């Protein structure tokens, strides 16, 4: 399902706010009812979800309804949630099925001034471009992630993953792209910083925005080493240009999927 299209339709046909009722995931008591912009409401509950409501972060463990169409049409959503303290009392599974073998180095000093992208350690290098010539190794790594995903079949995906696969096989794979050439090719209109959530900036990190995508990654000696997307809906001209110019495949590790052209 194309959730972006659902969201666009909902914003046109229905009021722009959704009634969200939060229920304490342990006691079952109602925490509160909120009117939230549809753009701030989670529209998919097929994986662990954390959301911010009334300036507080909550981990969602149950949602009703779970379908984006129903949320938009009925303009209501009930979330059973836990706060950070409750998560210590009721630990859940891993937020993601897999993580890169290495955490990024950080620095307190920002390099760019236009904007900053905040990314959690769990989301680091989860949707990355990698050389097409490395597909055999990528597929070998992905075969080790499949059992983690399959183990969640039939269970509540919001409760997290029992196991976590650390990607060692592909941890040394990089792209090697001239940074300035890449920016010119994609016609980047903004250059920004990359920062770990509630932490420092990623050393040699960058973020780029075009009319279609938000890219992020790291550079060394003005050459891109890691290149990722914050989100991806489907192949378009810009994606085709990036993938074909530098012979890259987009690997979505958490969904165990590979997009090539």
C-alpha cells in the first residue's frame, strides 16, 4: 500500500486532525485524548513504533485500527503505549531485526548550517546504497536476517524482535563517489548535518535534500563512503540516475529487500 497517497487523499477529503486516545499499556487506564495532525500520526503498525505525543515519547504496543485507510476514514486511533520508565519494567524485543556491525563516530561540532537530520542508532545504515557487484555477499547477509523476520510471523510486530542480527559480512562494504559530483548530479538544494538522536553529530556525516529525496551518509577526503536514504517509495528518474551512474543497489536491511534497476 502506498501510504503517502493515502495521506494525501486524507488531507484533501477529511479534516486534517485525528483523534488519538492513549491507553496505559500496563494498567489499561486512559492517559488522555489528543487531536493530532494526520501527518504526525503513525500510519503503519507492522513493526515497532515510537511516537511523540504532547512532548512525551511513547512506545506503541497495540493499535486500533492498524490500517492506514481506516485511520484516515474514521479519523480516530487508539494507542496502547509505554513510557521510558515502563519500558524498564516491561522490556520488549529489539526495535529492529538487524544493525550494522559498527556505530558511527561522533563529534560535538556541526559542519553545515542549513538543517540537521536526527537519526537513532537503530536506524543507522538501514536503507543504504551498495555496489551492485557486491550483491552475492549482500544476499548472503540477508539470508541470515530472514529467520529473524520469519520468527515474528503471526505475533504482534509492535512488541519487537526476539533476536537481532549484527551485519558483519557486509560491514566493510562502501561506495566511493565524489561528493561534489554527487551533489551536482542529484541537484541537491540543501546540505545539512547528521546527528544521533539525543547525542552528538556524526563525524564526517552529511545530509542532502532534493525535491524528491533526503540522503545521508559519511564522507572521507571529499568522497562519499556511506550513502543512504531516509525513506523510499518507489523507483523514479532521480533514483534511476543515482543507481545507474554509480552502479548501486538500494538495500533495505530491515525489510530484507533489494531494489535494483
